DNA sequence: TTAGAAGTGTGACAACAGTCACTGACTAGT
DNA sequence: ACTAGTCAGTGACTGTTGTCACACTTCTAA
């Protein structure tokens, strides 16, 4: 729904959306954009969540950040404007709908619509800060603190204290290994911070 | 010298530089912008190098990237446009001269000068990629590989195989500890990849 | 219903990085 | 020339993370 953006963008820009943007639906797990692919459109999420992650040569993965409703991905802005291949992978974290904006329009709009320009700059700033926070975690924090942070984030984006993931999936997204995550989760369970089930983790109120 | 940018920006923009930019000289070690300070100007380096780094609560440091001649720092673009405090620290790596552009001008120029807009977007993309590479290093590589990468980068920015740093300084910039760096350097020396002196490291031709 | 797959729990061990303690070498300033 | 401070080397130890091996449970599909 274009109405979602009524308070964000001026009417003329919303009309541009209407005439130039395509609406795309993807299912949970679909890969929107893989590492190395050329960016062809700019996604703005309407509903659902996209997951942006980084891969290493060995195929290990690391979650960078989520793109939720009304948000977009900063990397596509800068990549697409000079037709560079993507440095990251974008996956649908759940069933997701997004607007696909043509990259040519993106460039014009920067010059003509102030709200678009500030949306772009705001998005870039936010993502920069998220990358910095990732770097903080990796450089300065241990795995148990990273895990707690990860679970909190997951819970925040889904809006639920129930997390439906296997230990293996968590390990992948954190570029760690299953056994280690299992052990740390068990410890958190013993500390009464969460409950473990098969494919599911329940964060308890005292989870900090 | 404004001539440095003759091929980068249109003449009208260079005139803007002349009338609105201040020229600033700083000495090696000077702090241009500290963590948490408000960004007041946008620096474009004329000569020398700025070092951009991240701090944790305990005061540990982590080098993010260098800003060399004709370059600028992406974070200041996005921070200044909405008057946010800096998330990083900028230090003069050596004696450095830079243009200080007023942040108000920055915003206008995005709309009026295409070369400025693409300079901004190119800078943002480059810095994004450097942050991603930092993340790669931290998530997927061991300290010895990170150290090799660090030394290579250092050598590249200074254009010399001689690196004038104590082990302690290196440890700080890599958010590690002196003894560990000493040990790894010793191992690299035994592998004939470099020579160690007091406050100096010489990379040998076979350094890969 | 049953075989196989997927998920979890754990012990044992290795590798790596951080810390502590101490030594000795070099350097700058008085 | 002496002293205090900085820098580097190293052994011993600890805690964290990754890996291997294996047991056990739960789910799924034939």
C-alpha cells in the first residue's frame, strides 16, 4: 500500500512510485539478491522482513541486519548507482512484499525530491551504524554476549519471545558452529533466561 | 590546491570550494573528530592521511580505514546532514592538510552538482565495502591473517616497506594485546617475511 | 510402523588468544 | 654516565571457541 508512506514522502513522489515501481511478493527463504549479482532494482519493504548477510569463501555466513517495513537497503543505493555487483546476500526472512524501484528513477529523485534524498541519507546512516555495531560485537565481545544480542534482535524483529530456529541455523548466521551455540544456549537455560525446545527457543521475561 | 580536483569536479563547484571551504592543517596525532562529537565540517584530504577508528567502552580501539588524498569520509556525509554525533574517531596519521567544507553547502550541492553527488555516492560505496572487509576479517579470519592484512594496508598507504610502529601501537589498532602481536610478528620474522627493529618493521619482498 | 533424517546434548581434546610475570635491551634527558 | 622509561621477547597459565565422536530424541515420509 502506498498509503504506508503518506507521511514520509511528498504526493508527487508517491505518484512516481505508483507509475514506476513494481510490486513483488516473495516467500520465506527466497533469495532476492545473491552475492556478486548485479543490483537491478531498489527494494522498499511493504510487509515482512529481508535478511542481509555476508558470506566468506568457505560459504560461512554472517547476519548483518534486517530490512523491515518502510525500510530499504543502503547497499543497493550505492551499488546500483554505479552498477556494481552486490557484496551481500538478501534473503526473505519471512513471506515478504516489497516495492521494486527502477534504479534510474532513484538517481533523478535524489535531485528533485528532498524527502527522497533524506530517506536515502537516513537509510545509509542507519546501516552504517548497524555495520559499526556488528564490528563492535566481533571485535570487542565474546560469543555469549553476541548470542544474547542476536536473540534479542531476532525477538525484536519478529515481535515475539518465541524464536523458531534450530541451533544450526543460529550458528550459521553467527558464523560459528552448532555445538558451541548448543552449549551456550544450554547455559542460558540453566540461568533461567530462556527455555529450549526442538526448533524453538522461548525467551523468558528476565532475559536481558 | 584546488587543481587537484580539476578532473573530478566541474569548474562551478571548484569555485564554490574556493569561496566556501576552509583550508586546515593538522599535525600527526591530532584528533580531528572524537567519538560522540558533533560533525561540523566535511573534510576532503589534500595531502597526508586521516585514520578512522572505532572505540569500545573499555577504550580499546579498532582501525576501520584510512582517508587519503582526494578522499573523504562517508560517515561525515550522513552524520552531518542530520546533525548526528560521530560514531567514530578521526586522527591524523601523519601531518595532513584538508579542505573543510561547510555542511550546509554539502546538502545543496547534492541537488545541483552531479559530480558532487556521484563523489558522495562513490565515497559511501567505498567505505561500505571497507567496513564489510573489516567484518570479514573479524568474523572469518584469525589474528595472524588479520595482522598480515594490516601490515599490507599500512605499507600501501605510506608507500613504503618500512613501518614505523611499536608492537603496542599495532595491538591497539587491532584491538588485541601487545604480547600476542609480538609473538605473531616473531613468527613472521622466522618465516623470513619481515625484519623486526625497535619501533620499526621492514616487510621483505616475499611478504604476501 | 518403521527407517532414515534432522535436531540436540555432551565429553574429550586442540588451537588460539589474552593475561601475568619477569627479563633484558635500547633511548632520552638530566 | 646514570636513571627512568619505553620497547621487545618469552614462559606459564587460563578461558574461549572450534572440532570430532557418539548417543539419544523427535519428526517425517514411505
